[in-house]
């Protein structure tokens, strides 16, 4: 009997060894700093931005929650895998029996007695997975674990993109504030000179009123920019997950060149695309599981141990206890429950197919839209930059004309004002170029799309 029980345990371990190898590699945790994709953000040549990414990695609550969700999914997979293995338990028991003399065996009467009983068994149970149903359940949950990992990746992409966008918007706001302060001071000089002209009777009152209105407009714009700067700082602190961080920014930012075309394969890196494909696999496994629920199950069980009525004889050969059995089980009637479950899983599989096709369409649209926006933003920046160069040349020419007396000081101030307005437009256009480049990064699934560009005949 001992040899037979040993063979049963070995068979249980043999049928489960393949499943053990399939999830063993998932015990090691993934290095989540890779999800920050710092190599990509280094392209912007801004140390402050990289530092903020690391601060968010250490403190952001959304990242931590996403990581915990992934760990929970891993434990669920392990729980399912544990059901593929045999269980071994120890259920020791001690009892004191008190019997009366009313127990008759023919003419023989058993007198009153009491005795102790010591029961020390090891109990084994194993569901013989002959149809592979438990293995399929583990595979289904393994795919669910991959889905949760894609959710975590999506959080990383969204958060880092939000941090970068907020950071560069903050730099833009600070540059605009600096430019707007110069505009306000310049407009004050213009108003002062207009007042003198009006007092001297050299200009109508309407010109003075218009210049004063322009001053109020510039001051209102400055107030809005200051408010926006504070809001962006507060928002950045929330994204970092630490309101004690001292916000530091660079004075300017560089434009990241975007390719003329992008490979259609880029969408395969998107978490939502991978997640939808994984969900199809999971739904397929669930349909197979529902089919196998109609088949019988076989439970193998057994016990080895000792059963004695005296403590000093508990480990003797006469007190040896062992048993072994197989318990087949099949549901003969469930009121159509299993049939409904199977149909439900099939419908879920069809939904997964439709959802995958929609995700593909939306992903292509977002990638095309972001690339188009980036191209237009770059053209607008080139126009605004060229306009700034023109205004700068005109301002230099105005300075020369002022020096020789062919232009008044007020006219020269107007030329400087036009230059500052052109500078403001150039700052806005430059920031838009950077923000659209980040939007492509999100649409491409958080990878360096500049290394995956193709020729125009391969455009999406």
C-alpha cells in the first residue's frame, strides 16, 4: 500500500510539472523603470524632465496602483496553478470515547467503558485533469495577467506624456510671461508718448484711447499667463505625486523632428491593441473551458497515517492507517446552466473579435491624426519663425532709421512691439511642435517612432 500511494503522488507531480515550468518565469518581477522609456525622453536634452520622470516613478500613486494590480494578477494566476497540483493536509485528531452498556451483540453485552483515540493521518487529494480543464483555466488567467500588464504600461505612457506636456507648457508659459512683461513695459512707453503728443495737440484723442486699451489688454494677458503658470506648477506636482518637489525648468526647449511617414506596424506596440488581442485569446480559452465543464471529473484521494487507542502504540505497525480511492463526478442535470454559460462565452468571444477590429481602426486614426497635426504644427512654426526673422530685420532697419532721424521714436517703439508679438507667436508655435511630437509618442504605443519611419509608399 505504501508503494501504491508513493506512485500516486509521483503521478500527480508528473502531470503538473509542465504547468509549473510555464509560470515559473513570471516569479521574477519586471524592472518597471524600463516602462519610463528614459531613452526616448533623453532626446529632448532636458535633465529636469528626466529627473521629474524618476520622481514620478518613486511617488506617483497611479503608477503604484498599476504595479499593485499587476502583482495581484500574478497571484491570481498562481492560485489557479495551485489547483493543478495535489493537496496534502494533516488533520490530527484526539478524542475520548465514553460508551454505555446498552450495546448488545446477541447474548453478549459490552460493559461500560471509555478509551482514548489518537488519529494522525496525512490526507492527499488531486483532481486528475484528464481533459486539461484546470490547465486551460490557468492559461486564461495567465492571459488576464498580460492584459493587466498592458494596463500598467498604458498608465506609464499616459503619465510620462502628461508630465512632459505639462512641463513644456510650463516653459512656454514662462517664456510668454517674459515676453509679455516686455510688451507691457513697451506699451506703457507708447502710451506715455501718445499722451505727450495729445497734450501738444499732435494726435487725436482716439489714438490715445486705443493705446490705453491696448495696454489694458496686454496687462490682462499677462495676468492670465501668470495664473496659467501657477496652475501648471500645481498640476505638475500632482503628477509627480510629491508636493514638496521644487519645480525647476529650463529656459527654452528644442524641437524634435518627426518623420514624414510612419510604419503601420507601430500600432502593434499600443497597449490597447495588445490588450484586445490578448482578450481574444482569453475568450477562446474560456469557451474551451465551458465545453469541458460538460465532461466528468475524477478526484483521486488517499490517506496515510496512524490510528491508535494508546499513545505508546501509535507508531507501531498495527496502528498503520492507509486508504486510496477515485471519486468520479458528473452533472447529469443542471437546468441548462452549463449550456447558457457556453453560449455566453461564445458571445464574449465574438465581442472580443469586434472590439479588436475597432481598436485597430481607432489606433490607425489616432496615429494618422497625430502625425498630420505634427506636420502642420511644424509648418506653422516655420512660418512664425520666418515672420519673426522678418520683424527682427524690420526692427533693426527701424533702429537705423531712428539713428538718422528718418523715423520717430514712437514709430520705432511700434516696430519693437511688432517684434515682440511675432516672438509670442513663435513661442506658441514652437511649443505646439513639441506637444504634437509627444502625441505621436502616445499614439505609437510609447516607443521611439523616429527609429521606425518608412518611405512614403509605406504610410498608414
